[in-house]
C-alpha cells in the first residue's frame, strides 16, 4: 500500500475514533440529562396528586390535576393507592402496580424504570401515589441521536480521508516527479519543485546540490581516467617507436647507449606513474595506519635518490630526528618520494635539504631546494592532478603532488609549497603525532 492510501486510512480511522468517542460521550450525557429532567417533572406531578388526594378526592382526579399530568413532552399516568388498594388509575396500558417493589419498601419516595416506564413513587402515611410515563418517546429521541451521530461520524471520517488523500497527493506528486528525475542522473535539466517554499522545495534544493556534486565528481573521474590513459600511452608509444626504429636500422654503440638511456628514463617515468596511480587508488580505498617514523621514511627516500642527485651534481642531505606519525608507511613514503623527486627534478644546481622533526606538537617534514622555483600563482594549483604548471620540458605527468595531497589529506595532515629566497621551493608537510 502506498503512502497516500496509508495516510488516508490512518486519518479516516483516527477521525472516526475521535468522533465516535464524542458521539458516545455526548449521547450518554444527553440521556442522563433528559432522564433527570423527566424525574424532576414526575416528582412535581406526584406531589400535586398527593396534595389533591389529601384534600379528600379519592376516586377521581380533578381536571386541573389531570391537566398538570400532561405536558408538552408527554403525558403521565397517575395511580393512587390507599393501604395497598388501587383507588384511582387511568393508565389503560400501564403495568399494575406501576412499581411493585415500592409497596414493600419503607422509603417515602423513589424513582425507577419498570417495564418500559419511568415511575416516580411517593408515600404519605397510608397513601401511595405513583406517576409513570412510558420511556418509548425518550428512547426514540435517543435512537435518532445515535443514528444521526454515527452517520455524521462516518461521513466526517470519509471526508477526512478524501481531504487527506487530496492533500497528500499534492505533496507526493512533486516528490514522485523528483524521484523520476533523480533516476535520470545524467540529464542536466533542473529538478522540479525547486521553487517551492515548503519542505518539498527544501528537499529538491538539497537534492539539486547533491546531484550537482555527484555530476561534478563523475566528470572529474572521467577526466582523470582520460588523462591517466593519455599519460600512460604517450611514454609507451615513445618507448615502442624508439625500440622499433632502433631495431630497424644498423647502429653504433653510441646510438645504443643513447637509446638505452632514453628508454630507461621513459621506463622509470612509467614506473613512477604506475606507482602514483596505485597510491591514489589505495588512498581512496583506505589506508593501513600504524605508528611510523617519518625520519626513517625520509632516510630511505634520500638514500634511494642519492645517486640521481649526485648524477645531477646536487648535494642532498637529511637532518632532524625520529618523529613518529600515525600512518601508512607505503603511502607516506610515496608522498615523500614525490616531494624529493620534484626537488631533484626541478633543481639544476645547489642542494636539496630534507628535515624531519616535531614542530608545535606535530610531525613536520620539510624539503628545501635551490631549483627553478615556481610562479606564486601556481603554488596551490599544482596540487591538482595532471597540473604541470609552467615547466613542461622536464619529464613528468603532473600527478606527483596530487598523490602527495591525497595521502597527506588521508592522514589529517597538511602540505604546502612556499617560494624560497633567493630561488627554490620549500615544501612543508605537517602530520599529527602518533
Ligand atoms: N620543487 C619544485 N620546484 C619547481 N617546480 C615544482 C616543484 N615541485 C613541483 N613543481 C611544479 O609543479 C608541477 C606539478 O608537480 P607534480 O609533482 O604534480 O608533477 P610532475 O613532477 O610534473 O610529474 P610527476 O610527478 O607525475 O612525474 C610540476 O610540473 C612543476 O611545474
Ligand atoms: Mg613530481
């Protein structure tokens, strides 16, 4: 059963319940009030008759008393007994005596219901006056009330159900259109109900925001995949062309060496690219964090890059002391590798200095170079994947810093690049202590 019908049923049921309680409560109250009024009237009539017979008339009631017995809301019947003997009685269809138990009771007055009659009995010495009136008219009024009351309650419940269905329809209709539109994520068409000022409008606006984010993320992922494929294809094609070309013609040993060097460089670049892509996907999947010494990680990377730096005539050094961070050693080493790799790649003379230590209760790693530096406007932009800044002559894909950022973000750390006087870059990584 859908929401619309459920709400309609619930509201009808609740309305019916509330009205039924109201009708029953007020019906019972009305019944009691009417009976009380009747009792009072019968009591007054009994007294009038008793006073009349006290004046001496026994066998027949005077006309004025007979008048007093009939009222607009029904006529009463009077019986007069003396010492248990019926003296006067004009109720043809009334049961006799009207209220038998009163004859054996010591009470001076009572009011009861007896065989479909309401009976008021009054005793004064040897005289008993009983005034009765059939309950049928009262019951007829009550029955009408119950009928009208229940019909009204049923009708009101039905109306409540219909009203709620219409109201819920008006609410769910834009919701349904919304749901259909959400299924067709691709379509950039605006979401319906955006302009509504109610809760549906708020939901539509929230969805519009989330869908926008989702579309942007999808677009980013698609672009990333295309860029990654392109970056992988270019060096592989270059490598193949070189090798095929080289195999096809006679060659000297200097040719061999040149091709070998180029191929090694390209292969190394391919390996780094593959490592970076792997690290990126690992940070997406979640990292395996445990206490790791950043100094040790930096030492490994410096050792690995020492010959490359020496080959370029650069001095490379590591200062500081052990500093434990909570993190994934493999991913962190990849991040440090990218920073030190960049420092060596973009420095033609001078030195690369790496420092690890504790700063403001956080683990800090710094890579300082004396290289070509960077346009200050690009210091943040280069963290985007495949963003290579102005320097594109040197080998690279522009993925290294994106990996650094992704890894450090996953460790709740920060990474920033700064221009460093007179020239060069200072990369600073800050991580929470283990
Ligand atoms: N130490 C640095 N000195 C000067 N420029 C830098 C330095 N580090 C990064 N850059 C600039 O930022 C760009 C992005 O760096 P990133 O490491 O992301 O890519 P890449 O080094 O070009 O390629 P990859 O790291 O994928 O091999 C670089 O192309 C370069 O322009
Ligand atoms: Mg790099």
